[in-house]
C-alpha cells in the first residue's frame, strides 16, 4: 500500500484497522486525524476499549462504507 502523509506523520498501513472478535469488532485508529474523527463524530454512548471503538457486527459494514465514502483508508 502506498504511503500517505497526514499532519506531518507518514502512514503506510491506513487510517484504521478492524479486528473481528466474534461478538464485537474493534476499530483502531492509526493516526491522530483518525482518532480525532472518532472522538468528534461518534456518539458518547459508543464504548471504547482503550483507543479502539467497539462496534456490534450488525453495524460494521455501514461503518466501513462511511469510512470509504469519506476517504479514510482501512488496512
């Protein structure tokens, strides 16, 4: 994957990664812009585990589509 510069930080692996843990998906931001995007655009009711946002499986496809539509890269 090509590298991209975001706020003077080079990223090679995308803005977010998503891990499937069966009953929950964990969405990890990989840079400050991605982290701020989650903080500013996600309801306070959404649980976080450390820096990772916990997402129910029924919502993950919609979230990925939103990320793609907004130009975020998922690795």
